[in-house]
C-alpha cells in the first residue's frame, strides 16, 4: 500500500503544460504576453531571451566560486552577479506555461530565430 502512495505523489509532482501562466510574477506575466500573443518575431525572440535571463539564469560552479571569493574581498556581491530572484514555485509555473507555448506555438513559428530562442529556454 505504501508504494502506491509514494508513486502517486511522484506523478502529481510532474510539471504539466498549462495554457495560462498561473503564477503572480509581474515580469513573467508581461514576458508571456509578448511571447504568446505578439506576432512579430523580434518581440518574441527578445522576450524569450529575457525569460531565460530572468527566470533561468545560468551560473556555472566556477562563476559561483569566483563570485564568493570576490564577495569576501569586497564585502559585497559583484554588480554582474546574476542569481535567480524567483521562487521555485514561480519557476515551475513559468516552465509549465512555457512547455504549453513551446509545443503548441513556438516550435511551429515561421521564424527560425524564434524557434532557436525557444529551444534555448
């Protein structure tokens, strides 16, 4: 009986595509409007790039170590320190809506730069 309960829990934790962004982050609401509702490719591509930087910034381990060393020396974080300010739940809400947009709209976009940026997310 106990294995079933843990299996059900795991299945409920899977991210499901969502046709609407269910989070409350204002920046993400604006970005998803530009990604999902705008027609022109430049706006979509730029919004996708901003989505990556905002919701899923990439920091390598070596960058983190360097920043920690710099922070110790300077007593503060460096100005180009890019750490995600979003809560995990907002990231999950964002990715579930993004998966929906990606599979239903973005992957079929006529513009190669939009498809390329979508794949990078």
